[in-house]
């Protein structure tokens, strides 16, 4: 779960609350927000019963959240309930929004998501960024961010923060891109180069994709390995509902696991990495197709029509994925492997060879392999929703701004 994007603020013009009382209030505000977000619309009484507080205490918390524009009262609950109907509460559709951005090798994208999970604005720009200096790319991204922010502010919404998904390693400071091989970037401080009035965080695109799967997927387990593909292969590990980040924040780099140690040189400097056999460009090359826009759609269309070169390339990619995943599954024992990004669209022609390879190599029982319904939208949605989750985690920080 994303960390709150704002530091705790003083209690206001009156006396400062003791830390324990202040902390308890913040936690209870978050409990109310998460409960209404997950189960609403709910009455105050229903919220109180779910979180174990008195109705009076919950009513005080709810009134504060309504004044802050975080909750809406929808009117009396639906008829048919016993007793006097309460007023139904829902998270606000007109308050804070999370701004998510994605830097891809061949595209930029920005979206705004409100507290109900509805996309309120979106902007996309296509064009290759391989080998481009960071500043021009980030200047273009800033223009898209400004476009989306202007659109939501025109609707009376207020951005709560900005989260950026990048195809590379991001330091634990949440702003420095240590290395993005497919972009050619090293030690890029997004926080200083990306002009924004919003709090900015950054993370690996696969991490955001896995969080989107956890928060928005259909019955996603709390322990899974998420694998996605665009130009490269991304991986992320979720354990008990939390990202496994590793000592430096770089865990999950499945794309650079060698599947054939004497294979071709990879952009990371290694040889025979998974990306060289299952990344989009590798599959296109093996299928005899040129790179370009709509390449995944092109592969899927040709595979559906039985193109033997495409079918062979996708089957070989599935085998390579199975080899790389075997080590990860044997080591981590996840409940499932979830395929996202381009892999989701190409799954019908990848899964057979992938699952055969896993079944042949795994030391333990077979691991379930599922396909994400989010597809290539996962990283962008995960970034935007991470800001929304930060608001739910610490609504007092937002309340303190009003």
C-alpha cells in the first residue's frame, strides 16, 4: 500500500492533541473511510457496528469527513430495513482525485481517478522515448499532467497527489529512477525534474500494476506473482497483501532473469535475459514482424488467424516465461501467477507452453496462472489508485488542508 503523501499536520488553532489521542483520531478517520469505500453506501450505525465504535463517535468522525469533502450523504437508506432509516454515506465523487502518470518506452499517459475509483480525465501521447534525455520526456509529461489537472479542477475536483509509473528500478526514496535500461536513463531524480505543485512519488510500473491487480482485480489472492510485458518484462511480488520490495526496493526484476545464459546481450548488460525471448520486441522479431504501434493487436490478430510464425514465436515466449517463473515460484510459493500487460492480450497463445513448462519443472504442486482483466491499463491505474489509497489511509491530512 502506498504511504501517505502528506505529513501529519498540527491539530489546528486550538490546543494540540496529545500524540496518542491525535494518532487514534487519525486511525479512526481512516477506518471510517476504508469501511465506507469498501462496503458503502452505509449508514453511520452500520459503520459503527463494523469498526466497533459508538454511534456518537462515528457520527463525529463522519461529520468531519463530510466537511472535508471526503464523504457524501446520499439521503435515507433504501426502504425495507427495520427501524428508523439512517442517512446513507458514500465516499465523495466531488472531492480529492489521484493523478497517475506512466512513462512508457513508446508512450506517455496520465489519468485522474476519484475516491470512488471512477476515471475522471485521461490524456495519452504516443512516441518513442528510447535514448531520449529525461528532461524533454518529463516536459511532455508535465504538459499532459497540466491538461488532466485543469480538466478535473474545472469540475470542482482537487488533485491530492501525483504518482508516476516508470519502466525501471526506483530507489526507496520514491523519486529516483536508478536505472531504466529500455529508456537509457540512470539516476534520474523525477522529483526535481518534473515540475508540479503536487506531492510526487514514483515506482516501478510492474509494482503499480500488481497493486492495481490487488485493489481492482477479480478475487485476486493476497499472495501472488505479477508478470507484465510491454517492451520489456516486469515482475512484482505481493505477499500477504503487501509488495515485497527487497533491501533496495528492486525486488521483482523477472525480466532480467537469465533463461539461456549464453543468449543475446540484453539492455541491462546481461545475457539471455527473459526479455530477450518474451518481451514484445523479441516476439515480433521471432514472428518476422516489424515494431510499431498496435503491435500487440497485430500479434493477436495474426495468431487468431493461425499464422504459423506468430504462433511459434508466442509458444517459444511462453516456454521462456515458464523457465523464468519456475525459479520464482519454487522460491516464493505464491498462490497464483497473474499475467498482465501485453501478456494478458496474448495469453490464449502463451498459456499452454507456459503451463507445460511450469508443470514439468516445479518441485511442488502446480501453481495457478490467471490473466488480468486490467491488461496494459494496470500500471497507470495502480499509480492513480495509490494516491487515492493514501487519502483513505490518512484522511486527516486532507482534512487539514481545508
